[in-house]
């Protein structure tokens, strides 16, 4: 009886994985933009008799001054034939007094740490729990609401800053965080410290059951090469975003053509552009404090603080991917990564040579 029940559960589980594939994905461009039915920001046109005198608002005035300042980073050009836009990247809106500014952060590019910063700017304190932070940001309309597949919408008045990451490093970080950790490999795994918040192989439904390991049998995690080959096979039938939203191309989530300004901030160059972002948006008063210790292990968000260097963005899920490229990549896996993220390499301007 037990054997029959186990077989039934395994079969049912595999079927469920197939049925649930893409459950958290949308390709509707209009969901990226406010009030749009065309896939671009809607421009409001009001007849003179409908115009309302704007209310005096101290935060709005401060925001307009911020909007007049020069934007940071480099211009992100939208190609004539852009990739399909999947509205899956985190779009975080700064409070109004900091200007009409949206931070677009693809998965595995430090979205949780940047969410912490937006939370601090909105509520004046660092959250103690991640779940509380997510709830309050969603309630304030400043971040994604996964249940309704809606995110902070972009308007024609917004400056959108896209946080990008080298595709090689980002893909390896995904493997280390969302695959190996689910097999108990790496830090924050096992016992009460177990960390497997999203089992990519089990949940997507795009991978073979023996690789997904519903019951974690075999006990060994797939190698990086096996994982990339499985992802590439899956893309013969599905878009990367359809396989799993963590695999979405970066440009598929943040190439928001129609915003007032679209700028690129490479995570690898954060020491260059972050001072500018600090000045332009007025971040200084939110960057230091003991509340950051829980998240960055230092009393600040980024940079030097109290004589100690602050953590790099991404400290919540430290995988050390940047320093482990040579350990996992070879010529074959590098070629697969180039094929999977060809558009990201081209649009975001990253070299196709491994960052060794």
C-alpha cells in the first residue's frame, strides 16, 4: 500500500509540475506600463476645462527638482527590433520626493537588497523581516505583487534605471543559489539554516523528472553542465521566461521603451555610478545605521561606513559567483550561456569572453 501511495504521489506530482509551468509568468506588455493598451506608457491628454489646478505638495516639488538633475549611468538604447518584453523583473518605485524614478532589477541582480533600500526610504527604517518588507512594499504599490502578476507600472514621466549583471556571472549565481542549495550544497543549507526558497528544477515543470528530483533521488545535484544543457533543451519548446522567471533575459524585463529616460547601471561598476545615484536621488540619510547589519553584516547599505567596507549588493544570497567563474565554466558551457543570452550580451554591452 505504501509503495502504491508513493508511486501515485510521484506521478501526480510530476503531472502537477507540467500543469503549473508558467503559472507566474506574463508576456503582456501593458502590465509594464500605467494605463497602457499598446505596450507603451499612456500619455494623458486633458481638455482645458478638465484641467485641475495641482495641489501644493512639498514632496512633489522636491521630486520635480530631482527629475531636473542629470541622470546617472549610461543611456540604454532600445534596438529597432527589441526582444519580447516579459514583465518579470522587479520594478521598484522610489518615494515621490525622490523624483519620478523606477529601479528595474532583474532576478539575481540584487533585487532584495535594492528593495531594502526602497523600504528604508519609504518607511524611515530597515525592516527586521523580509516577509514584512515584501508585504508593506506591495501594499504601498512600490514593488511586485506576485499574486496578481502586477508590478509597479512605468509612466512617460519616469526615469528608469536598469541594474544589469554580467550574463555569465548571473547564470552561475542562479545555479548556485536556486539549484545547488536545494540539494543541500553550499552555505545556508541543511537543518534550521536550510535555504531553498525556490526550487527551480521542481517548480518550473520544464525539466525531466529524474533531473528535477521530486524526492531528491538521486541525492546528487546536476552538474553545471547538465543544468545548462537541460535549460537549452527546454528553450527548444519554450521561451526562457516560460521555463522559469529567474531565467528571463535581463533585457526582456527592463527594456521599457517609452519611459522619459532609460539608463543602464552595471552592477560590476557600482562603485562608479552609486555616488551619482546618491546625489541625484538623495540617498545619504538612508545608507547607514545598525539596522543594515542584519542584511549586509556592516552598519551600511554599500560602500565604507564607520571605517569598515559595506557589503556589495547581493549579500542576502551570497554565492561568490563572480570569483567562481573559472571553477564552473568551460568552453562548452560558455558557448551555451552565449546562445541563451545573446540579446543581453549585445544590448547591455557585455563582452562574450569569460570574466576570468
